[in-house]
C-alpha cells in the first residue's frame, strides 16, 4: 500500500497527523524482564516436579512394602503386556490371555 500526501513516509507534516508510538520506560522494561524471569523459574520447577514423579510400582513398594512387579502367586517378576482402555479391547485382551495360559488344544 502506498501513502501519499500528509500520510507519506517522508512528508513534513506526517508527525502532526500520525499518532506517536509510546516509548517504553525503564520501569516497564524492568517489569517485563522480571516477568520473563518468573516464567523461566516456573518452567524449571515444573520440570523438577516431573522428574520427581515415581511409577505406580515404586509408590506401592514405598507405602505398602510390597513389590508391585512381583507375581502374588509365585513371586516371579511380572511384565506389562498391555494397557486396556475400553470395553471391546478389554474382552479381546482377556480372552487372549486366558487362551494363552491354558494347555494347547488337542
């Protein structure tokens, strides 16, 4: 877009027509810098809290003194085989697990 007349970039009377942009003061600059520092500290605290989280097995062991990955029947270590979210997947996974634990079909 091209401006002509008083609005043109090099017009002598442009400063009288176009409003001036307010310049930031030192106090405003300091406030913005302090806000940036606070945001950076919040990010560091969030990261530190995420690193402190423990898995459910560790929490069970700390609270109940029970190994969450040990089989309650034979005390051998268990492994995570699947995570089931909704009903159709639940029945499919459970039926597959039941089939795999039984003896082979004749």
